[in-house]
C-alpha cells in the first residue's frame, strides 16, 4: 500500500467530504480508484471479500465528495453509523475521491490440547466474535489507502486513517500497520505525523515489483489508552 502525495493547489470545502461504508452500489468505485492510483492490481475477489465479511466491511471506508451541500444539511463527520454521527446520504450522490481497505489479522490459536485422546474444540481460537459477526482482537493491516490528487491536503487521508483507529479501539486491536514504498519519503513522514513509527531496519525487499526501488517500509501505530480516550 502506498500513500501517494501531491502538491495540488485545489482547495475544496471540507463540508463536501463525507465517509461512507462499502455497499454493493459503491464498491466498484473503490476498485476503480485503487486501479488508477496504486501500483498493485488487486483481483475482483479482493473487493468481493469486503462485503462478504462483516469485519472487513467495518474496516473499509470510502471518502465521497458531494456536489451539493446546502446549509440545511447536517455537518459531515467521520463516524461509522449506527447512531455515532456518520452523515447518511443517498448512494447516487457524489464521487468517490478516496478510500481505505484493511484486514484484521488475528493471533495464531494456541496448540490444541489432547485429553484422554480427545482434541480440544478450539473455542475462542483466533479471536472473539461480537454481535453482527465482527471479530475482535489482533492487529489491523491497512491494505490500501489512497486519495485522488485534486482532493489531497483536505484531510481525506487523515479522516480515513482516523476511522481505522476508531475501529481498532472498538475491536480491541493492539496495533494498526501498513507497508509504504521505501522511496515515498513524503508518505512516510505523513504517517509519522499521525503517530505511526517507521521501521528503520531492513526494507521489505521486492514488495512493489513494478516500482524501482521495489522495497517497502513498515509503519506501525500501537493502540493505547490515548486512542481510547480520543
């Protein structure tokens, strides 16, 4: 995943930007966005899996620019619905200008114990599950995060990452991490300013096969008490 940067001078009113969860109606726009901006071509299954898993649905958000925002509209927020303040709009309004797609990585289950020749049933292995089928625990990996060039520097990426951090707190995750192209110093600094630590050790060689250099660095943010309070 590479967070791209731009020196665009466009400045659009922030009230035009809202976050939406993925749906069958808007998932194609996320696919087009990623195909245009990212160096990795993800298969159709990458997007089908988003709607097939309540956990992955929770960890995916689209940033949409609304063409028409009137004073009568409630102010946009970065909430995730269900009463926490996300602006609800008709799905045919606006254009997708950014998006984030993550996966939940659960710790390996403990070895199964064998008692009198009977294996354990494995209950609780791989994380707990909340109401609605959303799993909890582990770490969140940011697989894709991007914003169209004219809409950068409007806080779109910051709001998308903030939605991931909120999900991490709600799901009891220990950290959020991502890969960034080693030559994208602007993106690495972007993550640093948002509380991520950049691994300064050996790069992940060959991660971006279509780029030169082809390596990636890992950025991580530990989820702590401060995130829960925020």
